[in-house]
C-alpha cells in the first residue's frame, strides 16, 4: 500500500527523475536511507515502472501527429492492438469503450508517411472502420501529475 511518504518520494522523482536518494531526501525531508528503501520498494511493486527520457519529436522532424479511432471486426482486437504496438511510430495505443474499439496516436515525419499508415490500416481485414484526426496544436503531451492520495 502506498502511503504519504511514498507519495512524497514519487512527487520528488516526478520533478527530477534523475535525482539521487540524497537529492530526494533533501527535497522531502525524509532520511536518505528511507528514500532509498522506498524507491526500491516502489520499483519492486511496479509503482515506478521505468525511468525515461522526454523526447521532443518535433525537434527530430516528426512534425505530424495523428489520432486514429478504429473499429475492429470480431475477435481481431488482440491482433490489431499487437500490430499497432509493434509499430515504432505509434506512441500510444488504447483499447476503449464507445463507438470505437481502439484509439492510437502516431508521430510521423510528414503527411505522406502518415497517409501510408492510414492506407495500411484501411486495408487490414480486421478493421471495420477507421477515423483519423491530424493534430493541429499540441497543448500538452505525456504529462504526469503529482499524487496526493485523494483520488485513490
């Protein structure tokens, strides 16, 4: 069970994922040995899944972001989800409720590469329908939020 001390450690790491246990201790007022043990426990239980780099894909030439909403025939959902997950340009794939079965987000270098991906999706025998939206402006992306325990 995650407690307030764990939340303080997580929130400090959200501010700086590269912070040492000593840095987190200084930021939270929790002893460094306690912080180190808590981080180990949070990693072991999967609360902290991994440490990553935040990439600006636009700066690397991936100027087109598209959101795909897909409806899938019968039992093809698992295969389509696996196929999308394995595509390097897909940064998010969700199984959802509502009018569609899958929502996926992809990053592309240009509209031609996005269009090729759309055509591949439209010819997949398990995909009944597809709707694509091109993102005009990214307001926020990959945001994480401090945890305070009020929503759990």
